[in-house]
C-alpha cells in the first residue's frame, strides 16, 4: 500500500478483506504466516526480502492451521494480528502472506493498481515467479495517530 493511500500513522491491529462473490465462504491454511513491513519503492521487485526496508519485516500473525472467519459474498472478514504493527505514516506498507497448503478457495476482491505492486511465488521461495498490478482490497484496522488537522490536536494547542 502506498503511503499516499493510507494517510496518517496507525497502530494496525487487524486487516479486513472483502470476500468475492465466488469461491468458498472460508479457507483453512497450513503454516500460515502474515508479515508486515515498510517499503521505500512504489513498485515491487521479484526478490521478496529486497522489497522491505531493512529490519522492518515483522511477523504479526502465525498459525497452523489458520481458518478464516466465515464470510458471505461481498462481506468483510477480519484477520486479527497476534502482534500489532506500528505504521509510521510515511513509508509504503508491505503485507506478505504465506502458507504451505490449504483447503478451500477463498477469493477476495482486488483492484488494478496500475503498477507492479503484487508479487507471487511458491511457499518458501526467495523470489517471485509472477508480478501483478492486481492487489487485494484491504482495510487497516487499529488506532490512528493524531495528525495536525485533527480536532484533538487543535484542542490540545489551545490548552497549552
């Protein structure tokens, strides 16, 4: 996700996905891991680790197996993180998901970002075998920081 699409800093506690009208209502994934980190580029390269700003890749969710909450067509479902991730509001955000095997075909809505912002590869690989401009619709859930245009910040300025 580009910093310009996110806006302010946020303590990310969960991600929401919008289920597509086709596919199963839920999926179960073995060796499921979700990482979040920061990225300086607007376009991803094929080496997974090289896309991260050094030291920012953080394991925020891990389960084996992981079964998604059941969701009807066009309904949002949440993936609650084991560990919250502090997004600084300045760099691009990188979300990486991996699993070794699974049951069910859970499809989510995507949109065309216009540039190669999604990379896909087999489980355990270091490099992507495919790049795409299609990225999933994802909602970041958590606690936003106060920006310089929020009511709370303006009120605080008068109290000083």
